[in-house]
C-alpha cells in the first residue's frame, strides 16, 4: 500500500480531499469570527473592558498564545485560499464552453459569487490587519490608554479608526460580502464533511442563516455605532467597572486581568 | 403549434460549431420533444437546402435508458422535474415560443456531432470500481440475506441513476459527484458491496478526477435536474466514505 506521504499527496490532489481542506479551514475561520465578534462587542462595555480584553489576549500563555492563534489562523487562511483558487481554476477548465442560453434552477446568488466575494474578503482582511493590528497609521499606533498609560488604547483606536465615511463604508460592504460568503459556506461545511442529509438539511440551513445574521449584526454594529457617534470616547459605560477594578488593582499582579475577572464574576461584561 | 428553434450545429468534434435557427411548423401538441425534432428533421430532408438533419442521441424513448440528453432552454432535460428529454411533451410549450437546444457541455463530454456528446467517461468511472468482484449469482431467496429496509431503500434510490449525465451538464463546474455518489452508494449500502467499499470509493473518485470533471460547490443544480430525482445526500455520503477510505489508506493496511 501507499506510504502516508504519498497518501497525503493523493488526498490533496483529489477533488474531495481539497474540498475537505476548504471545509475544515472554513470551520476554523468561522469559529474565529464568532470569538472575534464576541470580543469586539466588549466595546459596548466600555474602554476598560475592551482594553482589558486586548491586554488579556496579548498576555495569554506569557504572550505566546496570541502568536499560536495568529499563526494557526494564517495557516488556515492560506490553505483555504490556496485550495479554493486551485479548485476554481480546475472547475473553470472542466466547463470551458459555456451554454449560449444559461439557466439556473436552484443555486443561490451567494453560491455563485463565492470566488469573487472570497477575494474581496481577502483584500479586506489585509486592510483590516494593516489598519488595526499593524496600525500603519501613526495616529492609531500611538494611543496610550488614558486610564493606564502603559498600554494601548484599543477602545479609542476603534472609535478613531471609524471616523471617516470611507472606512465604515468599506467595512459595511466587506462584512456584507463576508456574510454572503458564509450563507453558502457554513452549510457547505456540513455537506463536504458528509454530515448533511435530507433529515438535517433544514436545520443546517437554519443554523447557517442564524450564524450569518448574528455575525452581520455583531460585526457591523461596531463601525456603525462609532461612525454615528453612538458610543462616546469618554467611556461612561465603564465607570462602574473602574471603581470595582481599582480595588483589585491594589492586590493583583495584572490589574487589567483582575478587572475582567471581577467584571465577569458580577456578570456585567457578559451583558 | 409553431416554434422557433435555436439549435447547436457542429459538423464534427473539431468543428467550432454555432447556433442555427429553424422554424418548426405545425407541431402537434401531443408530440414528444424528440418527435418534434424528428418532424423538423423530416422538414430539413424534404427541403432543398442539402443540409444534414439535426443529430441527437436517443434510444428507449421511455425514460429508462439514459441515452437522450439535450439542454433545453439552459436546463438539461428541460425545466420539467424528474423526467428525461424523451418524456418532455410539446404541450409544455406555447405557440410562438423560442426554444434553445444545446448539447450537454463538459470538458469530459466532448461533442461528437451537433447535439451528440461522448459520455464514455462515465463508463470508465464504472470500470474503475462500480462493480462487485465476486460472482453474486442470480437473485437469492428473499430473507436469506437480511438487509434493513432503510438501507435497501436508500440503495435502490441511488440505483435509479440511469447515467444520462444531466448532473454534469447542469453543474457550472461540470462535476460528476452526483453520478459517482449514486453509483458508489448503490453498492456500498448493500452487504454484497460493502467489503470493497473503500477501494471502490478511492478508485472511482480518482477516475472521476482523471476524466477532467470539476469539483462540487454544493449548489445542488444536479439534484434539481436529475430525471431520477437522486438526492445530493449521495454526495455527502461519497464525501464521508472518501474521507474514511483515504485515512484508512494512509494509516492502516
């Protein structure tokens, strides 16, 4: 029989094998999106909650955690893009001659623009990382937390970053395309991994739409609230947390972390 | 009824081909779609244009052989569900309609002439694994080999595939996953086919890829046009069985 290495090559070179890679990496990316959205929504819990969360992410596993996550996500993204591009090129070659009279019976609009929506999302992801992670804009890069000058003010950066009309507009278009991509993608994960059947078809479709709608609202509420100044830069929402946090400050090693913990215990952040 | 036909004409495999327009006059409503083409062909032969009649595939004309093909107004076997081209009747069209008639399109289904395509790629996929090695003899006595009712039904549903290739023609990627899924599920679900399941799935999928069919993008156009209404469940099953067989091949045996 084949050696494991040869089997892996055969798997990657087969249509189904490459699709399984797309499905598994897609699942990881959807999981990341849900976590990323939940974390971002801490914006509405105030400056301290969001900045504490950012600090927590940067100090996970003594600072190694974030790099494990970043590298993992980058590998997943590269595999997802590489295999879909390869599959798309193969698909185009398999149907070189078009019909003079084209018709579609039941394929959704979203499913027919997966390649283009995917490429626009990729461009958006690169922009988003340069914007908020690498922070090529020096104005966004040098923002110390007014309450704790030693750390970066993610809260202020987000509000500042969404000031102009172009950035929120681009986010709106990109997130909407992302959700179009996911409305077909999430359900497809189940089919490609062989978990869809006539019995589960309905619930998979419902779950797919639910997650997509949740991500659309959860992600867009942030740039929209920032642009329309529904969230103030003073962080009034967090005043209660700061008072609880100051108590923890005197005892804890990491004041930020303690504050998140105490807030979670009291159920304030979660809401 | 009088119709305008837009028909793909291609003299031979290497010809570029193009759409020709025909006026189909005095077509009876009760004629089948293929009978309508027969009438048009007679009109072509009676005329003095010296043109060859329109070539198209057909055989049983009762929806069970899988020989007839044709993309009718962009949909394989027409937009009517669960039937083959030979079962389409002209009463489904209206007087004055324009009908587009094209061959099934796929790199793996090259056009031989006009509307006739070479679908032997399907035969080679079957030859790669769509069989049982041992002689199974004639039908055994009922109940001597117990098979759960649900599995027998699922296998029978998959076995309804007539191999016409409409799934490939409807798929924008010209993927043969519904066909291969049906042929693999048909045997894999039964105790006679189960022992060779892994080898069958691996061989058939590899042959499918080698023939130049595309990859499934889960749009289920195949399911919508299948004259035997085979469910895309067989594709999910093929994906599952392939993943399991590939892992087994890599780490065991």
